[in-house]
């Protein structure tokens, strides 16, 4: 889903469903993983969704990703 979001291939409806699930799963991964890599694997997507939600929503609305240009 992260790759689709960066490509601007996610609808607003999909994003509204995906965002809370992704953040929840990220928390579960961090809390339950016994491996350091498992604990941090979701950090890039979690950080993007947490601190730049407007940019993610903009990519959904425009179907072109400004994120990929950054």
C-alpha cells in the first residue's frame, strides 16, 4: 500500500480505510517483535502518515504523487 500511495494509485476511500489500520499494525509490530528490524520496519510509513497526512491525502485526490518528487 505504501508503494501504491507513493505512485498516487490510492483512492481517498482506500486511504481512509488504510490509514488507521496501518498505524495500528505498526504499533503492534513495534510492541510484539523480538527482532530490532521488525520493530522499526514500519517506521517510514508510520512517520509519513503521522506527520504528513495532508500530503498523503493530496496524493490520493490528485492521483499524482508529489511525495515521489520530494
